[in-house]
C-alpha cells in the first residue's frame, strides 16, 4: 500500500489530474468521474513498472479511446503526453505501459491484463489489440504507467458473426474544425445510447491560424511530423471529444484535411512538388495512426496506409469503410464547383482505386447481412447546383471533389447495386458540412429510373457551410427530385437505429457551436424500410 499512498499524496501529479477531471466530468461521469477516482484507489492491483518514473504533468492528458470492434477483440488506445502541445514532453525512449480490461466500471472484475510499449518512434502512443473477449458485451479498460493511472474507458465488442441481434445503435460524424466552434455536439453524444461511433473524416484541419474563431490553432499550417502531432494533440485535448472516445468504440476513416484540403493521392492542392508532398503525406498518415484506435494492420508503410476495412455486426449489418483520398484520381475540370468537362466522365477516373473498388463489390456480393453500409467521405448522390449567370442562362454546376467529378466510377457502383441487389445498401457520408438525404437512382437524369439505395449525409461537428451557397442549393432542389432533405444551418451528428424491419436516421443538431451550454434537438428523422430503397420522413 505504500506506493499507493505516495501516489495519492503526490500533489504535483494530482493537481493537474483533478483539474482535467473537473473539466470533463459533466457528462458520462460514471466513466470519467467515479470510475477514475475508483481507479486511484485500486492501484494496488497493479505491479510497479518504473517506480522512479516521474512526469512533468499528467501523462494521460489526451484521454483514452477504443476502436475497430470485432466479436472477440477491440483496440485500446492512449498516448503518453505530459506536454501535449509541445511534442508530448516525453524522453526519447520506449516506456512500459500496463493495461487491464474489466467486466465492470469499477475495474474490480479484471478479465484481461498485460504490458505494452509506448514507443518513442510513434510519439509514445499505445495500440493494444485485446483478444479473447466475449462477443456483444461492454467492457471497461484502463492504463497505468509508473504510478500514474489513466481515466477509465468503456468499449464494446461486436456480436458474433451470423448471430441474430434485434437492433444496433450508432452515430456518425465528420468535420470538426477546432477554430470554428466548440464540440458541444460531442458533449451531447456522450449521453446517447450507442454501440459505437463512426468518424468519416476531417478529424483535424491542417490549416494555419485564422482570426475570428472561438479558439485558435496552436501552430501554423501543418507540414512536418511534429506539426501534425501537435495538431492532433490540440484537438484531442477537448473534454467533450475525450468523453465520447471514452464512452464508445470508434470506427474511423479520413478525408482530406487530415493531410491537405482536396488532395488526391499524391497531388497537393498547394502545388507542392511530388517529393515534398510525398513527405508531407507520410508525416500526416503517421500522426493519424498515432492518434487513432487502429490495429497494427493500419500502421503506415512509408507513404501508404491501409485504412479501408470491413466490420460485421451479427447478421444485421455490415460496414464497408472506404478510403476515397489515398488512391483517387485527380479532380477533373480544375476542381471545385464547375460545369463538368469531359474528364468528369473518364472511365479510368477513380475515387477508390481499382483494388479497393473490387474489394468493395466483392464484399457487397458476399454479404449476408440485412443492412449493407458503405461508410465514406464525400457526397455520393448527384446534385446539380443549377445557377444563373449574368446572361440569364442556366448552367449545370457540380461539386467535382465529390462523386459528381467521377461519374463513371459512381455508375459502376450504382449499376452493381441494381443488378446484384445486395440487401439494403445505405451510404453514409460527411465532408459537406450540411445535412442531406438522397434516394440513389440508377440514372439521376431520369426521375423515373430505379432507386437502388439510400444516402444519409451528416452535417459537421463544428465546420461551417458557405452561407452564400444555401440559397443556391434551396433554389435548385426542384431540379434534384431525388434529394429529400437539405439543411445547412445546424451542426451536429446523425444517430442511427437499425432493426430487422427498418433503419432510422435522426438528425441531431445543437443550437449553437459558440455556446458551451448549447442545447440539442432532433431536426429531422427519416426511415428506410427493409427491402424498399429510398428514405421516408419519419
């Protein structure tokens, strides 16, 4: 007991720890409040690692997280960073970290424990792939280094393959520009009844500091590995974001701002040389891995990183998680909002690369799940922003960073859905900082063509939609009859409930992103009925 008493009396360590706790215990208190204090009182369960190891401040400043849930396994994450915004503040050597998994929030019924290394070369991040767990149940977990213990996190394994489950609850999110607003939506999400969270990209924004925001980036635009590490660390200091990471397992994928706005494969928007951008992408990919609950299979190999992967939840749902940045062709027609040029119809143009596209189609064809979810980044459905220039003529204008710039690749997937008819395909998307619902038609130019799937596009956590585009979208809705809903005023997330007969998507939005006490409401709700593609107002 002597070591425990010494730890509890260590004022320099505990002062910071308790202030951190006070800031984030407003929600999920049983995870980050009571559970954390319980952890302090049961440290006698742990064996000392390095008794003389001392930190300049609390080393678990970035919280804990879990992800990639399988029926018998989940990944546990943390990073040792007593000085998170200044490179981490760790010595240049590997550190032994203990972890344990329990059946209860008080960490008394421990079922798995072990040690791992927080490697200096990976910014002292920890990725523990815990095996041998029971399917479809909640677990609690905690880390320890020296005499310091982490907050307690909660995670959940996926149901057994082909098992019958009555329902599934998850939320999906994207686009959390630190400078544009607070993460109040995450504070409310932590109180939801969810099995997991899906993040569809733009976890960080790489750009430099800008005036007028409610808070500021801590460095100029990110290019180096240290830049990206500090940017991820800044975002991860948010208490509401930490609360949701600690409450549920996450399934993550990226979009563009984790590296560079609108980049495509090894092509930079900033006109960097191939050599410079290759180095930049490698830096960004490594920092992303270091800060996400990903398996070793996603460890970057130089400039490449395996991120597309598949998750199955009993016989109810299968998630096909895509990466539409690493392998895509360059955007056609000078990018942005433009009339389509012939390159937009190029049959060789790709969002996913040929290998990933083949993987997706094979997975859809072999799936035996009731719902087939394609989790990806940019809006999939066509949207014609018909505009009237000064001459009074209508122009067909599209966002060519979306699938509208890759018409042939989109048609291949739509045609596959029409011909092979995998069960209940639903696409979930982010990127555009606004809420949409689309019926996915085989031919968007023919309102009478077959509906082959449904798309739900989520708004952002904090990133704004260009206000000048709102009236343009609204005025062109009549020309896009497959679009059932649009809203760009509110920020938030989409909460989804699936059962065997229907899918329900609730658009949950906060009253403000500049008010830390903002309220939340359901803006709209839509359902998809089993065997009937297309969305209905709930």
